[in-house]
C-alpha cells in the first residue's frame, strides 16, 4: 500500500508555525550561535560603505587631487621642440621643478632631506595649498619666501618668520604647509615638502649635471576643451620625449584603482573574520540538530516527512540568520564612521560619511547566504532521521558521509569562498590561492584536533588521578568541542601572529643598517670635482669612507636592434615600452658586491679596447626587456651611442643597504663620461650624524644626504600606521574568534550538564569539577594557540623567503606572550561558562533542563 504521507501536499504556513513554535525555548541559544557572523558582516558592511563613499568622493574631488586639468611631467628638461608645444597649451599654465635636497634650519642648525618644489604660476587651479596663515599659499611666490611642511616645523621646533637655507639661498618661512594637492599624511612623513618660488631656483645652485629633477607642467582650460582627447593626441610626442601626462579622468581612475586595492585587501581581512564565524555557525547548528534528534524522530512518527522536518529547521536558521545579518549591517554602518579616522593618513581626499544602503543590502544578503550555506552541512542530516531514532538517539555517521548532498554542500562552500575572493582580488589565480591557503589552514587545524582526540584516547591511563583522567577524557567524549575550538582559536591566532611577525621582519631588515659594519648614511649628487673634498671632510669628522661609487645617467636605445617604436608595434617582442623612456643610472666597477650574485653568464670587470662592451644586467631588468646572456643593447650616454652585450645576469638583494644597480659596466669605458658620485659611511649616533650633516651642507650645499637612522624611524612609523590599520580590521577576526569560542564553550556547557550533574550526584566537589573543566580548556587552548603560531611561523617564513626576499629571524618573546594570552583566555571563558552549573544544586539544574 502507498504511504499517504508521500502524497500529501506540504503546508507552508504550518512549516513556519512549527519553526516558530520549536524555536521558542531555544531562541537565546540560536541567537548566540548566529552571533558568530555579526562581526564579520559588520566588517564587510563597513568596508563596502567606505568603498562606495570613497568612490563618490573621488569622483567629486578628482580635480583637487591633480590641481589642474592637465599635467605633463618628465625627469629631464624638455627639448626646444617639446618646449614650444608645451608653451602653446592651456589658457593658464604653471610649472614646477621638484627634486630631493638638504635644507638647513638656520636657527637650530638642523638639517633634513626634503622634497624641494620650485613653483611658478597660479597652481593649484583646483583646491589650494592649505597653509597657516591661509594667504601664505599664494603670497610666498612674491618674494624670497618658503612654505615648510608641518611635520618639519614640529620636528625642528621652527616657527613662521624663521629662516631656512636651500642650497646657496636663504628663505624666510612664510607659512606652514598643511596639505598640497594629492598629498597624504604618509607621504608627508616620508618626503616632507618645501615650496620655494621658481625665480630663485637657479640661485640655489642645486641644479647641476646629474641632478635628479622632475619637470612638471600644469594647465587649466577655460573653454570646453576635451582634455582627455587632447592628451591622447599628444601621447606619441610625449612618449618619444620620455614625458607622461595625467588628466582629471586619469587621476580619477588611478586613485579609484589604488583604493580598490586597499578595499579589496580590507574585504579579505573582514572575510576571514566571517569565515571564522561560519565555522561557529556550522558547529553550533550541528550540535543543535543533534539535540533535536528525539524531537525530529517524534515528528517523523506523527507523519511529518523528512523534507518537511528539514524545511522547519531551515526556516529557523534563515530567520535567525536574517536577524544576525541585520544586526551586523547596523554594526557595520556604525563602524564605517570610524574608518576615515583610522585611514586618514593614507587618504589624499576628504572622505564623507553617509549610510550606503547598497552596502547594507549586500551585507544582509551575504549574511543570509552564509547562514544557510554553512548550516546546510548539519541540516541535511535531518533527512536521515527516522522514527526509529526515538529509541536509538544517533544518526548513522557512515550514512551521512555517503550522502551525495553533503559533498554537494562542500563543493558549494568552496565555490562560494573562491567566488567571493575573486570579487575582491580580481583574478582567479589569486582567488584560488586564497581559498587553498584557507583550506590548508583549516585542514591542518582539523587534522591536529582529530589526532588529539585519538591520541588522548590512547594516552589516558588508569594510573592517573581521577581529575586528570576526566579532564583529558572530555577531549574525546561524545559531543566534545575539540575540533571547533582548535580550528577557531588556531585560525585567529595564526592570522594575528602572521601580521605581527611580518611587521617585525620588515622593521628588523631595515634595522640591520644600524650595525657597526653597515653603512647607515649615504651622500649623493657629489660632483666629480667635489669627490676628494667630500671624502676628506668625512675622514676629518672621524668617519670611515666605506664606498665611493660613480653614477652615469643614460637611456636604452635598442634591444637586439629593436627600438621603442618596434616594441610598440610588435607585442610579440615582449619588450616593455617604458624600458626605452626610463633614464637609467648605472655605474662601472671591476667586482661584485655582497648584495649581488651572478645567476647566468660570466662576470666581466674590465673592458677590452676596440671590442663591444660586456655589461651585467639585473634579472628583473632583463625580464622587462626580454633579454638573455649574449643579447645586444645600445645605450645613449649623453649623446654617445655605446654598443654593449649582456655577459652576465645578476640577482640583487634590493633589501640590503647598498648601492645596487640594474646595469653595471666594466671599468675602462665610462671614466670620462659626465657623472656624479655617491659616498657611503657609518655614523655611530645621532649627535655625530647631526654634526656631520651640518658640516656637509655648509661646505657642499648641492650634496644630499640620506640618514638611514631617520629613514628607519620614518619606516617604523609608517609600518606602525599600516599595522594599526591591519590590526583594526583584524580585530574583527579576534572578536569573532572570541565569540565563536564563547558560543562553542556555551554549547559544550549544555552538553556537559548531564555528566556534571552525574558527577555532582556521585559526590564530586566544586573544586574537582572546576579542575576537570580547567584542564580540558587549558589543553585545548594551548594546543590551538601553539598550532596557530606554528602556521604563522610557516606562513611568515614563506612570505619572507619568496615575497620579501629577506633573512628570517623571529623574536619569540612576543610570540610566547600571544601563546599564553590565548591559552589563558580560553580557560577563563570556559570556566566562566561553567560557573552556572557549579553554583546550583543538581536537582535545580535537572528541572531547568527537563
């Protein structure tokens, strides 16, 4: 006879009523379960809102980023033909010369390497030079005045009407520069700006042979000129001359791309927090369904179909997921008010703060998808619960594992993670790498937990004390939380520890420059006639001359007979067009340095008269021009064509403080070419550094100095700010991990009630049960944190080895602190959640859970 239940139509209204009725007694627990995703959704809604707001602000403020309708720039003075063209453009025009140079604060006698900008004209046409007083932004051009960046003013305790010496000229400080078009707080810290009027530039004596100067031309169009079309028409002439252009539209696109990269990275950080929450959701719902086996089996006895039982609990989870997603969206909307404050040093524009309903909608939809998708794994087991389970309270795990729908859910989860990562990263390789990395971390932690369960079962011996046996047995008993806690705590620990280790490695790499055997001060732009005098001055100051290196500027004309025009026409040549426009700074010497290693070919340190010149190419430079050992290159050295061939290709450690070059010539070729020199020395402390810099600037004002001690401080501050941003976002992962931990431990609380009551009934004391619980969570927290730290150490080593190409060293004291903090936090939360059981009589607990 046919089963009448199979023919009965499903009553949707009844399903919703049953879902609501069944959830009444469990809403608090369900809300706790789903709270795991609240902070993940909150992080993503905040980031999405920030992204949409910043895009609107970029569109509205793009003109102030560039300060003009059109800018044209290059690193050499334009020839007569190009200059005539530049003089005809625009209805109003300005020009600027920008270059690094030392400045001397005459009052304090302090010196600093800055970015000098000599300005002529009414630039900026959009926005303004934000100064104090406000009128100084325009009035400084009328006399021998300067605008000095506010960071410099604070650093050297300078004031308005003090004087500053730039080269051979002294300027009165007319105002404090708070912000210039396109400038950010980070750029001001790395390269603070000093503006001077262009009419005094020549008198400074800073523009000499070999000086590195950027020539910038700014244009404003009063009529309805289509600037983008005009610029594209000029592109061939500008490319040929080695100049670039930028427009408002171009700046808008470029800035949007930059912030898109930032928002994608932050989105991935938020997504990791969300993935941690997903682990909590899946585990919590799994245990929730296990508790409901008897109820579901009774419903099956009363004629409820398996599909209907599945839908009842799916409706429950969807409803709670909607509530959690809305809560996360509200939280994210509040958090996005803080993001502009956290990221203000990275932003060249003013960011508005408004509610983005699109971001809110995306967050709620994403929360619903995640709630349903990750709850499906435990929910599909409902289909295997039969009326017989009223007597046999378990679901056959073997049957569940063979369920094809379970494997379908696994595939859907992987597709979801990969697709979301692709939307953030923009390429499938990166998305797959992200998914594989997360999956490997999950598998490692799961495997560790699985091994722990099996190892503990073999480890526990009858000779142990009762408390130790019970504490360790909790790790493998039914309804244990070993896997979920190991994964959630381990992933949070791994993520935070990796961020910390990489930040310390980057700072530590630069800190090597402070060693006794490392150069930590570089003097450049030394003219040939000054070379001996600068070296003598250095020795008189009691400092060593560690190295003196000549530098010659040149351009690449041909690669195996192919010119820039050939490379542009034929993409199969795989030669970067920009390689021909770049102005190379090369040197000549007869030996390699410690930061270089020949990877192919043979090093030749001396040229033979009458033959082609052997050169050594850095491997990335060779890749850009698609060249190998034996290929022929033609360089233009101040109008002289030099025929060369690649005799060797080198790998260069660019992270090491040394004079590294893309191209090295042998001796016997370039000695008579126009050149500048670089001198490397080591200063023992800041007072000697200040005294030495003052002496150099007074005697050789054209010579610029890089103080690596100062650079280290700037880099430390920069990495600190970047680290603060990352830690701000990774805080969501920490909070989510704690919530997942609390949720998981509270779930285990419900599972431990019966055995705790049994122990209490059999005479177990508060102290004994307290000790058993503490041992369980101590071991779980310690193992999880240790595994996460090991993953972080492996991940940071891979990044150091293959991404940053630097030696790996770890300070284990902070890592040890992280280990103990995570372990202690796990124990404390576990004990706090067990307090309710310990402080009540067994009968009261049994009644409240009956």
